[in-house]
């Protein structure tokens, strides 16, 4: 790779948020036609840096130079004008608008005051053809699959003639195959002179696609390296700041009797679309049963149906021999379920409650936490002190609001509450480590394995294939609401699972 | 915090400076004295400037002031019915000589206050007494007579033989009497002239009690509907709601008929087409009773004020001589009792 | 030793938090009053005389104090009604209608029940029954909205507004029709007087303040206890703060929403029932106009805390009650009071304005009261 | 287009009209009843339509507005007051005074909505509370000024309400003149033409409201402004990332909404009747809000819903006019308390989602935080 001209340079960028130094004198540069990966843990400051470059926030200090000119970025307008485009981790698309409307928003073409949808559609078709991004300009965005939505986002940047494209965690929602497809598109773009900043926390992807890698940690740039000069272990070390054990310490464990049995389960989502079709599987005590799959293939609805948050339209759910189909969450919990929910802030915690209250969120109604309908604060207090020390929750006191804790500690509050219950027979953990730092991830993984070793059945749902492979004894793959394969972890490979996740079940299953 | 004190000081100074500019209102502290004759008025739930009975009664009190009868006049608006007694006692405790209470709603509170303050004369407007209440003079009006008169007039003047009335809620007896009197009057005129007049009477009753008199937009729309059906004379009976109707009628070129006072004078927008008004003269009625209190000629029990019809003003030329004669005869008949409206005092 | 120290600092913390919580509302009131004074002066009135009238009229004598307590009684109940709903994540604009419904049915039991049964009831049965029925009807009235919210997602703000109009029309219909006082001298829309056995006695002879006022204070304490010390309160607050987490925690969210609305409506209905049994001894259309909106202001001013509500209710009661004296002294219209109250509400709601004027730093988190229309 | 909803709306209007025709045909020809009702419906719906448009603009941009009632009331007062000032103090000709009155009303609406925008966008006050503040403030302010300016010695106008400059004139559309020749000598035909003409003889604000409905619909769904407005109300962050100033768009739309509410206020005191009364809007702002939801946040839908409410009012008026000929089994129809409930019950019914789900803009009521 020849050293080409620098198109974007960030110098000494510093940004202070209340309580966090999110960006600490960061220097970063991007060359024409390269893919420059920005690697780091959650909260390392990657997205903050990009938001500063894109103009969503303003840096406290530092300058941004595009094509050799220092530019003053007040809003995305300025960065768009400078040829910068960004594909956000959470797509910035309006579901009730069509593709064309989404693409033109902010840079509309009009004819006599009226939106010129036709010429925009034409332009979109041209871009689609040129870069192999197949999108229908007249389709509503809401119902499109995430892969396509991502393409719409990319089209959005190209429509604005972006020469620098920032991709923020673009593979989080993709299958390995879709990710491959994306990488192809990215390389395609670079050959046409587009420069790409690729933000991720996945080591493998970085090594596969990047021309250069910059590692960030705690708001600082640690180093910039070339993939050819490094390896996973070194990168992980830079990311976390210490040696990382990439595998989970897991002994073989004999599976016991069947705890969870799901038969013919069909579930509809809030839009009344059938997102889980006729799913059957079972989980035994002492095993971790992993459900792999790209986000949005029915895992959310499946776990909601299993935990009582949503009623299935048909099928049965049995826990330890008891039919619990469509029963409310409390009944299921009392039958031995511990549930680590997908979205900890939405479901798992009441952020403006204290840690102590949150630790009794599901158990407040029975002794010792209450007696005859009256809450016993003393019992709440004791319980929380016990759990805080047992689960190593870093909090100044049990009376601090849960919202004030870091993500990892919030998750520990949930894990502590759920796993400490006396009668747990089944753990359903949905994306238990998403967005957490490596330390918390390791801790939560070890807790899950501990439960398994104690003979508890564990259902692990995760979009992170590595996590699934590291923890599970058996793996099921979900694709479009169906379980397309169930295998023992030892007898499969990453590639095989990836194919299944992409829907290649007919040939292989 | 420094800023806080500064702002406070600034605000206080500002309010003091501004208040120094304004003249402070004269107080009623002299009312306890024998020689100072004070009149207080308590409104029904509503505003003093309601352009309706509260305001008319207050104008009566003011008239007694300009006439030199009363030395101090004052009013209190009632915001909630539970304050009736408290509001009356405000005047009672201050040693007022006459307290005027407006509206039937205050009847009980007035009777109770009359017992508490035997030295004070109470005038209850629109408070009909079944049995005489000591200390209270109830000022009432034969609204049905007034309605009867304009009803007969409207029927006689209508070209289309269709006339309308847009009223406030019929729950209020005076409104009921106006409206039903109007109907009866039209029928009476038909009897005289051998015509058949269709009478539309609409009472505005929905959405709350106090708003039925203050919904001019509704009045206007209702009047327009009636005119669509062919009505060419509209009687607006009931506060602002009626005013809206009369104004709409006048704009459409139909005859408008006002209520309470001679609305030719108070509704300039409708004046050119104002045929007459069904008058219920609260203002002179109140002023007369205040004067009667001062000279000692007042008595307990019901007093009936004047009701009649207003002059034709601009439309005098339109009204045929025989209609004028008819109106005079009917008025005389009502006054001497030879003609009865047949309207029950309250909606059955 | 350490425990003691901790509890000591806890007391101090609580005191601190009270003074913090009270500071902004206090300054809001102060600013509104000063602004009100400027307005009075601007239109040629004497603000000092007007405020003297307000204070004399509300606190100047035992009678004035009694009347202030009389005014405060329904305000406390209705303010609690709105606040309880706030705690449960619901915006009850319908206290007005629930109050009217409670009053109508309380009056019905009050005057008609002995007639229906053909016997005179003892006070010990009749009075509580009249109050309970009013409460229950207010609760049911609001419960409809709660049910619609829980099962159809219909937003409670619109539905309570609509229910206000329905209540207004329905009470008008009843008071003009089957429930109208048929005595020949009566001409207006009101019920007959309730039986003596359904009347709440006054606390002191010659003053109108009645036991309903004491009941209001007790209920305020009870609501505080309910919200903060019971599992039901925990459920209501959890649903209010995070319905998803509540569902996850096994709380029956739909039931809790309905229950919250019923409780809220019952408090508003109680306000109506107490007005009937303790003060007016009948219901009439002119009674209790606009209390529903005042209640929102009171709940906001009191920060949805029962103690705050009692204080805020007193403030509003004093202003409404003192208005008579103020009018007598200055002829300033009652609307002035509405304006000052709107300003207070403005400054309490937009506390950023007050914080800006007085340079007070924001503390704590923003309290989310409603979440758009989506529910 | 949401045909289920429009079908339902059309059905209700047809039912309401049919009832009146059935009852009234004993007295009047059906055509006359229908045209008269239509005329009433359109006029009564005018402030509701404008109020609903006010809500549509605010809420499409993501700001909940329950202060429409207060905005209307204040605008009605200041529009009327402005007209009176111009006419009586500056002695401008009536037509100019009336025109300026409308201007003042719209300006007042804009200022009140500016307050709402500041509260809800800048200070991030709960938007429903912001609206409540506007409503309470409006009642106090207009009541107070109405008293202070017009009542008692020392007031600006010396204690009486001066005559206003009048109201906006009816615009006559010469249908009768154009088509009377078609009728030849037939008197009934001429009557029918005149009856039809009555529907179109409306005043400027009533006519303008209908035009504004279609204009608003076009703007919202076919122009750059509309696309951006809706984007800001659906997903402000997405709009921000493509360089749209969310705060500015929200401010602008709330103020536009306020101007609509101001025009609705002008309808009361400048178009319908030339006088002001405390509380004269009588809750119509809340009905507007209901109409907006009923119409699923679209201008045309909101208009259709306003027409339903207008029609139920027209039914009430006509039922009382025809009350001597109402058959006994229909007699409840003249109970205004019962028929008066129609709009409220319909609104609650619509909110249940049985007739298609109403979907507010996704970010409606949510302050934008970067």
C-alpha cells in the first residue's frame, strides 16, 4: 500500500462530558482510499471522536483538518459540506419515510416548491448500480431488513457526495456473510477514492479489512498499527490495558434432567407479525444452551414469550415439568426462572430507584422484603449489602440511584438479583454482556458458568458468535423466526454457524 | 445568592414606584357611621361585567350613587357558590345599609344573612319568595309579559310567518319565561290576525351552566340555521348567546329583537335592524329599591319591576300603524291582567 | 456509634432535601407575587392594599382561617388525586369531572337513600356511606380511563378531558332532571338538601371548617404512607417510572394502571363527596368549578409529595379565600388570582427560569411525568 | 389514505344528517335541511379545523400542544381588542380595523405559542404541563384585562364596551346568479339553487380554513419544509445528523401552529360575532385536539373530524328547531346534554383504535437532547 495523501486529520481533540473525559488530546488521521479502523472497548471514546468530527458535538479543544484545510464544524451541515458522511450504529432512518425521502432529507431536490421524488429515485438507482447497493427508492424503510437499512444509510452518504465515510459498529447487526458483503462494498468504495473510518470492537474484522488500525482506550489513542504487524492478542492487550484471557474457563459438565421444554412455539410481535414460527427445543440442567443468530431474527420475541412478557399465539413452554405457557412473569419467576433481560435500562432496572430497591425489584412483595403489604426497608437494606459484596458491585452505597452506576455495575445489579434467588432452575440470559467493558464481561461469563456447574439450566441468547461459542454446550441457530440447526459446540465451527445464521439451512441441516 | 437579593430589591422597588403612581381606591371604612349610606352588591357566580343581570343590577346600584342616594357603593364577584355567605358577610360586617344579591342562587344565603344582620336591608334580584322573608325584598320581573309582547310583534311583522328565538338555558326561569312568553305572544297575534306563524325556540343547554349565556358563536350559528329555515325575525334571549343571534340576524337582514334593556343602544352592530327589545328593567328597579330603603318606604316580600317592549327606533317606519296599535293594546291588557300569558313561572 | 452518626446525617440530609425541594417553589411563588403586584400597580391598583386584603381575608381572623381550611379541603384531596396519578405515570386532567361525579352521587345517597329505604339512617352509617359512594363513583369514572389506557392504549390526557365534558353534561342532565330539587320555590339546577344524618359536623361552633379538613390531612398522610411504605405504592411508582421494568418484575402493569386511576379518581370523588357532606349539603352546578385545573397546579407546586400538596393547597386556598377581602378593599377582579396562580405554575414548571433569575444550580434528575401520546 | 377512517367519518356525518332530514322533512324540504346543515357544519367546524391544524403543525414537529384552547382564547381577546383600538382610538376605517384585528389575533397566537415553544423546547418542561400553563394563563389574562380595560371608572374605555368595527363580511359566491337561468321559470329549481348557494356563502376565515387544510396537507407531505417537519417529529436525531436544525424547525412549527390557533381565535370575535366574553372558546380548543387525533395527525383527516363535530352541533341546533315534530321515540335527540356528548364519546371511541390505530409522530412530546 502506497502512502497516499491525508484527507482528514484530527489534532489534539479534547472533549469533556459531565464526569467523563471522553476524548483526551486525541490525534487521528485518514488517508485517501484507505480503511482505517478505530478499535476500542465500549466507552473507549470511539463514537465520541466520530461525533466530534461529524459535528454532532463540539470539541473543547483541538482542530479538524480536511484536505489540508482546518475547518470549523458547528453542525453536521459543515461536515457534510466538507464531504464527510457517517453511518451511525443506531441507524438514523425514519421508519415511516420511504428510502428516497430518507436519502434526500436535509438535501432535498424540489421542483416548483414540491419534492422531486422522481429525480431523487433516479439518482438513488444510479448510486445503487454503481456500488452494488441494491435498494428500492420507493420502499418504506420501517419494514426493510437491517442489512438493507444499512445500505440505505450508505446511499445517504454517497448521495451527498461523501468522500470520507464513517461506519460506526456496522457489523453489530449483520451475519458473518452479510458482514463479508459489507466489507466487499467497503473495498469497492475505497477503489473509487472514498476513504473509510471503520469503528468496531471486533478484532477479527479489523484484521480482515483494515489498512491501518488505531486503538483507543479511555478516551485516549493507544497506538496506530498495521494489521500485518500485529495479532489479536496484542490488539486485545492494547484495548483493555492488560492481558486478556480470550477463552472462558469451562470444565466439562454432565447435563442432567430436562428443565426447559419448548414445543411448537409461535409468537407475534407488536406489529402483529409472526416473528417466531413453530420453535421447539429443550434445555437440560447443567448445560448452557446458546441461541445464535443475527439480531432481529425473533430472539427478542422468543425470550419475551419464555419469560412471560409476551403471550405466544401457539405452542407450549414447560419449566421443570410445569406448563407455563402464557403465564405472567411472576408465576414463571416463582417457578424458578432467573431472567437477565436484553435491555437492562428498559427492562432490568428502574434507574431512579436505589440499588437496594432494584435488588428487590422482583421480590419486593414477599417476606422478608414485605409483610402484609408493607415494605420492610431493613430487609431491603440487608439484602442489598449482602449482594453488593457477593457480586462485587461498585457503588458508593446501596442508596445510590441505579442510574448513577456504570453499565457494567448496572448489569451486575441485575445479575446479582436474578442469580441470588433461592430456587433458580433456569437462567435466561439475553445479550448479557452487550455494551460492557471486558472486566464485566469476564465476570458475568464466569457467573453464568457457575450456575451451569451448579446444575442450573442456562439459555443464552446472544448475537456475539464468540460469546455463544465460548459459553455454550449446545448451540441453536435462529434464522427468520425458526431454529434452523441445533448442534453441540464441539462439533461445529464458526463458519458453519455463520452459514446457518445467514439462512443456509436447507443444504446443511 | 447576591444576584437573588439584588433582583428581589429591584422588584420590590419597582412595585413600590408603580404603586405610588396609581391612586389607591377609596375604602368603605365609613360605612359603620350612621350618616354614610352604603350599598354593596354580591354577584352570582360570574362576572360583574357580564352585560347581563349582574351588570344591570350593578348599574342600578351605581345609579343610586350618582343620584346621590348612596354614598359608597361596592361589589364583590362570586367565583364559587360556596362563597355566597362569606361574600355577603363582607358587607354585613362592614356595616353596609343595603346589600343587593343577584340571582336565585343566592336566595338561601341572602335569607340566612338577613337573619344575621337584621339592621341591613337585602334586595334579592330574581329571588321570588314563596313566603315573605323578613329583611329581604325580592325584585322580580314578569319576563313572560315582555316575551309575549315581542312574540306578538315578531309574528305580526314576519313576512315568512316564521320567527325564531335563541335563548340561554331554560333552566333559568327568567329565560324560560322569555322564551315561552314569546311563543304565547306569537300565537296570540296569530289569533288576532288570522295567520299561522311557526315559532322556533332554541335553548342553549349543553356544556355547563354558566357558559350557556356566554356563547355568542353558538347563538349566531343557531340564528343562521333558523334563517335558513325561513325565519325572518330572531329574538335573542339570554346574555351574550342571544346577542350573537341578534347580531347574526341583523347582518343577514332579518329583524333582531333584543332582551333585558333596549339593545338598540347596547348592540350597535345590530342597531339598524333592531326591531325592538323585550325589556326587563333591572337597573331602574334596583335603583328604585335602594332609594325606597333610604326613605324607609321599602317592604319585605316580592316586588315586581317593569317589563315591556322597547321603541322601534330606525325601523319605526316599517311598523304599520295597526301593529303599533295592537302592541299598545296587548301591553295594556297584560298590565291590567285582561291578557294572560299562560306561562308557568318555571319550566315544569 | 457509626450507625448513630449515619442516622444523624440522614436527618440532616432529609432536612437539606426539604429545603432544596422547597427553595424553587418558594422563589416561584415570590416572583409570581411580585410580578402580580407590578401588574396591580400597572393597572392603577394598590398592590400593598390588595395583598393586605388577601392576607387578612385568608388568615386575618379565626373565621378567615376557617374559610381557608374550608377551601383547602377539596384542594388537598384533588391535589393528591393528580399527584397520585403522576406517581403512577399518568396525567389525570379529569379531577374536575371525577369530583363532580363524586359530589352528585354523594348527594344522591345523602338525600335519597332514607327515602328509598323508608327509614331514617343513623349518621354512623349514612355519612360514611354517602362519602364512600362518592369516592367509589369518582374512582369508577376515572377507572374507565384507566381501563382504556391499559387495554386500548387510549391516552389518558385526552380521555380525561373528554370525560370531564361527559361528566359536566351528565351532571347537568341529572341536576336538571331526575335529581333536581322539586321543592316549589327552587328554580335552579341543584339537588335537594341531604338528610341531617349524612352531614359532617363542623369542628367548631359557628365556623364552617368541618371534619373533612382533618380527614384531608389524614388522607394526605395515608397517601404518603401508601406510596412509600407499601408494596402497592412500590408497584404504582415502578409502573410510573418504568412500565417495562415493572412488567419484567412481575407487576401486573395493566391492573396497576387501572388501580392508580381508580385511586386517583376516588380521591377526586372524595373531594366532591366531602364538599357535599361537609359544606354545601347538596350539589349544585355552580359548585367546585375549575378545581380540576387548580389541582394540577397544586400537585406540581407540591412536587407530587403529599406534604408539599398540603402546603400548596393551603396557598391556593388562601388566595381564593382571601380574594373576597381583596375585592372588597381594592375591587381587583378574581381573575388576578388566576393570573398569579398561572405565573406560579409557570415558574414551578419551568424552574429553569427561576434557577436562572436566582442563579441556583440544578440538582437531581428531571422527573418524567408523561410520555407523549404514544403511552 | 386511511380509507377506513374516512369511511367511518363519512358514515357518521351521513347518519347525523339523515336523522335531521327524517325528523325535519315534515317541516322543510330535505335539500334545504341538508344545505342548511352543511352551512352550519362548515361554519361550526371552522375554529375546530384551525385549532386542529395548529395541533398538527406542533405535533408533527414533535411538540404536544394542549394549549390550543388558551391560544385561541387569548387571540380572540387581543384580536378583538386590537380591532377596537384601531377603530375607536386611532379612528381607522372599519375594514382596516377588522383586518388589523385579524392580524393582532394571529400575532397573539404566535406569541402564546412562542411561550409554549420556549417552555417545551428550550426549558424542556413537560409539554402537557406547558400547555396547561398556557390554558390557565389565558383565562386569567383575558379575564383580568377584559375587566380592567372595559369596566369601571378609570378604565381605558371609560367603563363601557365601545362598539367594535364589526365583523368580516360574508363572501357571496354567485352560484344562484350563474345557474338561475338553467332553472328557467321553475320556482322550486330556483329555490334549490339558492339553498345550495347557502352552503358556499361563508365568511373569509371559514373559507380560508378549508383552503388552509389542503395547503397544509400539501406542505406537510410534498414540500421540503414538510419533510423536515415530519422528520423532526419522528426522529429528531436523524434529522440532526443530516444537518437539520431540530430546535429551529420545532420553534418555527410551533409558532406556525400558534398562528393557526390565533386565526381560530379571530374567527370567534372578528368573524362570527363582534364581542368578547371570558371563556368564550368554551373548550373548543380541546375538541380541536381531539379532531387532530381523530384525523390521525393529518390536515385533511383533522378537517374531516372537525366536520363530524360540526355536524353533531348542527344536529343539536336543528333538533331543537324541529322539536315539535320529533317523533316520541327520537325525543332524546332534543336532550342537548345527551346529543352534546357525541363528540366526546366519538373521540374516546376513536382512541380505542377500533377504527384503525391512531399513530402519533414517534417523537411527539419528547424534548430533543443531543
